C-alpha cells in the first residue's frame, strides 16, 4: 500500500511551519481504497504570500481541528504504507515535526515523485507538479490545495508505475513487505488478485522477479500456476513470496508488455521467452519463372520476413489460410507436393500457376496485395483500444512503421496533441516480436479505432 499525500503549510522559518491542510489517498497500486482530507488549525498565523497562493486564510481555520485531533487518523491511514509525495522530503519532514511535538516518532519508508519522474521521464523542462502534470496531459483541479495536488500525484504515480519497465518501484515495495515479516499463503495471494486482463509478476522472498505472465483473467491464470503439477509450476509454488500485477484492459498491451519486460528483467522461469518467442517466419521469394512463392522457414535475421510464428505448425496453418483467402497455389507455397498440378487446381480453387496456366503478373498481384495488407512499414498511427476502466482508453503508437510504445488516456487531446502523446507514451523496444504481436492482434481482433496521422 502507498499513502500518497500533500500538505499545505503556513510558511515561515524552517521547522516552525504549521500544517493548514492535509490530504492522504491510500493507494494499492491500482485504485484509491481510502482517503482523508482535512483543514488543520495550525495555531499560528499564515504568511500573506501563502494565503494568496492557496486561498486558505486564518478565518477558515479557526474552527478546523488542531493537529493532535487528526493525528490518530493519519497514523491509521498510513499504517503499513510507503509514503509518496511530490517533493517527499518536505511533506515527510513537516509530518515528522508535528508528530515530534506530540512526543510520537513517525517513521515510514518514502518515495518522491519528483525523483522518480526525473529518472523515468528524463529531459522534461520542469518537474514542478503543475508543469509536470500539464506536460503529461494529466487533468488537475484545485492547484495548491492539498486534495487537488494529492490527487494529481496519485495519477502521476500511477503513470510512473506503468512506465517503470524494470519494476524497480514494485520490487522495492515487495522488499519493504518482506522486512515487515509478511508471509502470505498461496490461497491468500490468489484471493487478492483481480479477474481482469493484465500482467502479473511473481516474486521470491528477496523481492526478485522469478516469472512474468499475461492473462485475460489474472486470478485464474495464477491459480493454475499454484495448482499445476508441471516442473515449472512446482518450482513457482516452492519459491513464490508475493504476486503483484498491473491491469492493462487491452490484451494487445498485455502481450507487448509481457514480451518487453521478460527480455528486460530475465525472470528465471521465463527462460524460453527471454529471446524471440517467434522462431519461425514467413518469407516471399521469386522462383525461376518469376512467380512469388510464400514459405515458412526458420527465422533468419538476414532476410526480410512478412510475419513470424511461435511454431512451424502455427506457420503452416496460417499459410494454408492465406493461400485459400488470396486464391494462391498450395504447390508454389510448399503445402502440396506434386510433379503435376496441385489438388486445388483440380477442384478449380487454384488458377493454374502451378502448371504455368495463370499469368505471372496476375498471380503476383494477389501475393503483393497480401504482402501490403500484412505490413504497416511507413504508417503513422495510434491503435486505440479498451483501457483499465470504463472512462479510460489505451493507445499504441506506431511512427513510420516503428512501434514506439503505449499509454493510457482519458482525455482525447492527450492523443491528438503529438507533444503530449510523446510525453505520456511508455517507450518500448521495437523488434520482430513486437511487430508480429501487433500484426497478429490486428488480424484476429477488433480494436476501438485506428487513428492515422
């Protein structure tokens, strides 16, 4: 759990400031599960420049509770949490100072969204909360009021969690839980997982990632790991300490994230997927007569592939479907061995390229149509699909045919404004795996819309 907070103060000399307003949102990494917002009577005057900045004046605070009256609620809502704030050293110091005045030692692990933003989204012109969220297209209300600033920090932190492909934030949080002596049973772990689409991360007792997977039903899939009898399942059952997850809403983003994060984090039980998961590819080549032939072969990085597959069988099945759809020749495509015409020609489903009855130009025209439909080599487009909630959408950015990354958005200008889009995009590697994942997904699934630009 994270306690994401913001504090407004009276201003004044160092360590003599008083709290005028506090907002705390208890965040489980996905949703806000509790909140506490209150004005606080600091029992000292507010500096005039602070009144102008926040709109909070001395008259507003006369009937507000004093800090000792809200201290118990603050302790309760932050129990077992990592304290998160924008410029955390300031807010944490103010809280510690107030509790010290009451004779209580307030100690929590902290995370600063300024430092995280500088690391995860480098080279932005400003990291002040207002300018940062504006550049990321995050909506913000009540600037310089605790509730508005704290909610903006929640949205910023949620974006930073998604952008953290090395999972440093999540791993450090799991390590914090380990220090606290938590040791959940498998049943408890499964109980706390959602039945939604996304990525799940299995950690060992050191907090290290040992397995990354994706599923349309995270709870069901993890339960299969915990009840499976395969060698890998038994190892996972033996070593698991915690399971964290990230909802994606979109299955396409779950597939892309799984492929990328396995390659980056190299979990011990994802050995097969650390390299390319698509070991077979579809190639086109001209024969001696000039006919374009399609063939499924072992992937070869030196040759230009049309698409790729996880197995030879998957490739052959796809080639059969392609051959039928575009009325191509099974013999030319290596699916039917014969010295004479192919079987499809005999039943009038092949136009006779196998026996040189069909002109080369006519046959190749259909092969080229297929090849054109397969590729988005020079396309600039955004694939818009479902998000993690009803009001949210996901976007996958392709620029000049190259996959750039993905993001989530709830305001349309976030993806129509190219500068904002590039700031909120979670950058990803473009490789043959990502290209194939996108091609296969678009071929087999409907998305909400494809926006060209």
